[in-house]
C-alpha cells in the first residue's frame, strides 16, 4: 500500500499544523497508531482498501488512510450526544459554520465525528430522542471515513430508513459498541487515539474529547450542584466517586475515579447503582480537564439483567482478529460461562452485591443471550453473532428479515463458511459459497436477497474487519 501525497484538503492542515499546536505528543501518537492500524488492516482486508495518504515532511509514510462507503450507511446520533454536538463558526467572512456531530456508524460499529457545513441552520443540535439517518451513494465522491476519526458526507444522499430497523440500530450501539478506558499510568500512553473526537475550525483545534463507553458503578455522589464548561457551554452536575470497568491490555480490571455527572443523571442514580455509561474525557494528556458522564444507555444493570455484562464480554472476545477466525461464531456457551465467572470473580469490588449471579449461572447466561437476539443467539451450544456491519446491510436491503431467526441462522452459517483471511476471496471460495447448502437455502427461501448478498460479501467481510480493528486499543497490541 503506497501512500499518495496530498497537499490540499482538510486533513493536511489539521495533521501538519493545527493538531501539533494543540498537542504535539498527541500528533506523534496518532501517526504511530495510523500506521499500526493500517498494517493490521492490510493483513486481513480483501483487495487493497483502504487507500492511504502522506503529508508534508512525513517522508512518504502513511499519515492517514480512508474508508469509502459505496453501500448504504446508517448514522445514529444517540440522544445523549446532544451534549457533545457543537456548531462552530468556520469561515467568518462567508458566514459559514461547521456542525460537529459525533455519530455512531453501524456499518463499522464505531463512533466518529461527522462534520457538516451550514449557515447556522444546524441539523442535529435539537436531539431529544436520538436521530437515525440513512445515506446512499449514487455518483461522485462517496461518504468517507478518515483515520483521524472524522467522517465526511461528500455526495452521499439522505434517504429514509424503515422504522422497523431503528430499534435494532439503537441496540447495536447499546450492546455491540464498547470502548473501555485504559487505567491511567503516569508517563505512559493513555490509550488509543482512534476514539478521539476532534473539534476544529479553519485555523485551530478547539477541543478534543475522548469517548468511552463502559460499566460504571456509583460509590458516592456529592450533594452540591456545580458547573463546568463543555465545548464552550456551561453544564450543571455533581461530582461522583465511581468504579468503572477498564482494560489494561491483559484483562478487565476495576478502576476508581472521580467524574462529573450531568445533573439529570446524578438525580436518577444512587449509591451502588451500575449503569452502561457514556463518558467523555475532556482534553488530551497536555490539556486534560476531567471526565464527564453524558449518558446512561439502556436499563440499570442488576443481577437479573446479565445481558449487558455478557455483551461486554463477547465484544471483548471479538476484538482480536486471527487468521481463519469466524466473522459470526464467537464462542461456546460453556466458555462464555467461564469468561463470565472470571470477570465477576476477578472484579469483586465492582460486582459486590451481584455475586449471586454465580448461582444457576448457565441458565442465566442462556436467558441473557436470548435477550440479546437478534444480534446474538445460541445454537447447538455455540454463540452466534450478526455483526452491526451485516445487520446494517439487512436493515437497508431486507428489513423484513431483521428478526427472522431462520434467516439469521442461515446468514451466520454463510459467513462462517468464509473465514477471515485476506487471501480467501477469489473464484474458489466464491464458488464454495455459491454451492454451499446455506447459500442454496437462502436462494430458495429468500431469493431476492441471495444474489445481492453474494456480490457484497467481500465488502461486508471488510466492514467486520474494520469494526474489530477500530475497537482495539493499539497500545495493547504486540
């Protein structure tokens, strides 16, 4: 993958000038990570995507790479993201503004910064119920993801998405998207940059937020209401002492922190409550200002609500990509019982009061997996997964099958036939897929869907690889 030099566009001044002025060490870490992720992708993706580009004075090395979307894209902006959506003045003389919209893109199971030009007629700020949009590509430049975690719409066209798909996409964000914090160690990297949300104008970086999503346990909430600043807005809330599930690169660990809870969240929580929390770290190492919890996703986590913990464990199992690993088969039910027991027993402080989960655990795990349908389900002792990448494809091409278990079992088996490896796509594996019993049954029972599926299979496999790669903390690799 040879890097093409570009001396124009939004990426070049951002990487060459604005980011180094904001945090020089961060820029160096971002460039190292860009190449580490590129190497990972090159090893596994089919064909030569994504293309990569260099910048001035970077000696022909990759400075950033891109992923383009020719298939329909689903964008979900959770309601809690309204606190980190911001419209900044961009071109003063032209009266042009740039709306910064952190967005969950289910195609790659990742939250990235979508930026949109406007004249103060911003599109996403008034977000009280969550916003879901679908985009399709017809001509010119397709929607593009940049490795410094920015998404540009370019010439993608907005279309309506079947209402039946909305809850599934929201569930993808709730149970498939996890970004655990890295325990802070002085003088060490504080985790991957791929989750950074960069807010920038034509002349400088205004702020960087680091997005995290993890389990949070409340220990103590301060009774005093205080104010802080988030993206130039005053926010009201309370400080809280919490435990949060973190990842040190070897195992899941418990970390104690003091964080700022937005007022409505603080009012709804009490001591010992456990939630699926969305948090932002304000600023990078040189300009660190603290962590704010901006949202709670789904129901409170309780002993009878094991599915949230199970989904976190399964998501972590899927992070690592190995040659010939399955895109849709995660583990066995017995191994999932082992992993669940291990995380509960090795984090007693966090799960204190919930250790009753250990009683009749196999049945509880099976019930939890059942509640995670259609994204996860059990079949003959194995845990199968329909990744958000595939679920997005189904939602945009055959939404009536979204919860059809027979159909989803066939899809999971079909993709399990084509294991992850960059060299597996060609005439022989394509013929193998076409002649497989799974594909024949899909053709017989779901005929209009079958031909489209075969044609886009390599692209969907790549999307799964992207999503797994982007979910990793590259500082944990090697």
